[in-house]
C-alpha cells in the first residue's frame, strides 16, 4: 500500500512577477532601480518578458545552459522599455518573445529568448546599486546561440514515473531543482517537459545542494485536486527505518494536514562536482486527492457506523500517555487503545499511520528517536491485540510540532503523544 499522500505540497513560485514574499520591507526600500530599452538588431522588442539572472548563480539559459530560472521578471511596454527594482548585485538580462499575447511563464516551443550583450558580443552584466536609479538606455540583445560563454556544471538525469505502477513513464512533467527544502523557495533550474519515455535531464552548478520536485503545471499556486506532483525522496520501510530507495515515496505535502516541516527529512539531496553525471534518479508522480470536509466524509461515516467506538477525529492525538524520557505506554491508555482495536478489526480495509512526538527537553536527535519508539510502542499494542501489522505505518517527528508550549510538566505531557492518520 502506498504511503499516504499529503495536502500541502510545495508551493512553487516559478516565473511569476510577485517577489515581495521573499524580500523584507526594509530591503525593498533600499533596492536599486534598473531601467532600459530592449533592442535587437537596432530595433526595439515590444512587450517581452524581461528576466533578471543573478550573475553569482551562473550563466543564464543560453545555448547549452538550458533550464535556469530567473530571480525576477517583468513585462516591457509597447516600446520595449522597462524599469525594475532589484537587490544590489550584477545581473544577466534575458528577453523572452512570446508567440501569443504577452504573459508570464517558462519558454514554450517556438518562442525566442534573447540575452543582453556587450559591444564584443559577450553576455553583458548590468549592476544594481542600493538606493540608486540607473538608466542603461538602449540595450542590445542577441540570440542564445551567438554566445560562447561556458561554465562548469554537473548533470542530473533520470525518469519520472507514475506512482501507482512505479514502472510506467510519466509524460509532460517538469522537474524543478531548488537549493532549499522550503515550500516557498523559487527553484533555480527547470527541465524540459518529459516525453513519452519519462526521461529528464538538468545541468546544475557545482557547490550547492539541490532538491528535486516535479509538477505538470507552473501556476505559482499550491497543487489542486487532480494535479500530478512528485518529489525525489525515500520511503520508510515497514520497520520504520529509511530504505533510502530513490524516489520511492509519494511527495510529502499531499493528503493530510501534516506540516511540511515534519517531513523535510524525507527529501534526498543532490549535489555533484563539475563534469559529473548523476543518473538513475527516479521521481514518482501522484495525483492530488480531493481535500477539505467533503473528502473526509467517507471515512467519518465508517467511524460513526462502528458501534461502541468514539467518533475519532482525523489527525487528533490518541489518549496515550508516556512518562518523561520513556516510550512505555502507561496502563491508563489501554482503554483508549482497546477501542481502536475494536474499530480497526471492524474495518479491515482501513490503513493507518501512527505519528509519535516528544516534548522539547533534551537533544533533538534523541527526541526524534524517542518519538519513533513511542509510535512503535502503540503499533505493537495494536498488533498484539490482533490488528494486522501490514495496516500500520509509524513515523517519529520529535518536538517539531508541539501542540502547546513546554513551560510546565502538564503541557510537556500533552506534547508526548501519538497521533493517528487514516489512509484510504
């Protein structure tokens, strides 16, 4: 049975104009302004998508360096003029000429991407300075194949597959590379769409650690029901240990209200040296389920039909008690657990996840291991009472998602808990 897909998958803000979420107000006040006019062969390019690429992050997507995502973008006016505020630094400028009406989004087949060039035909670097407004006037842009610049990079390649079969290729996916696990971080690189064979390839700069995600649409919004999403990650084995199987798990963030922060440890990092080829990457795609109250009705109806069983709430903490620094279930918890045994035996098709937590006293790694042991202890009780072990998955999240502060012993007791999640 697949691991439960989770609701709040990464919110990928790609090729969108709004960047205020990432820039504090005090920094926006000091940003410099770059102005100019986009020109090609001595003529202005009207209504193009002007893109700004931080020089420190490498070359823009000229020939041989495809897939770089700009830091910021805007639309020029009908005369090719633009003006934009930027953080202090040096930037390569791109100008994307759309085949249809002007709009934001990555290049599509048949569209032309020009880049600012100097008088010698090289990529031009334009500087932005704090508090300053710089008008660069007419800026000549050239076609990507006219530039000869190269840089050292490493290649990541693999296959995007359908999650249900784990074998069938997934066509039409875009693979995104980010340098942060943050759900709000804009990716730095994006692949071409996968073909019928599901294959993808990305050229990445050496040094940073990257994390790979896959989507079929780039709207800047969180995935909607019916969207397909994927993430390069590992899955948890039946014993709770990480199998490190590449791409095996469904993407965290799809299917329940669990915080994405608690699942960041499941992402697999990708890094490489110049010239290195990392192959065999697998990313499995899963459909976003329906979310909200209507999606929970079938499960809640099952619970209410079970005679003598409380109306347990999806994601609520089980009434299971542990002493400080212990994973032994206290006897006063047995009545609650016996009710769960009755319910689970009466609904043999329902799978569950048991998620263990701790208070914040002690070492973070120790608490993570302790929370896992607590989840396993509850699982053992259910299994010993006759619940099939194949229906139960366990996870430990330490103190990352406290229900209350840890200022008193009674409040720390509330954080030493196990929550249950239902899997259809």
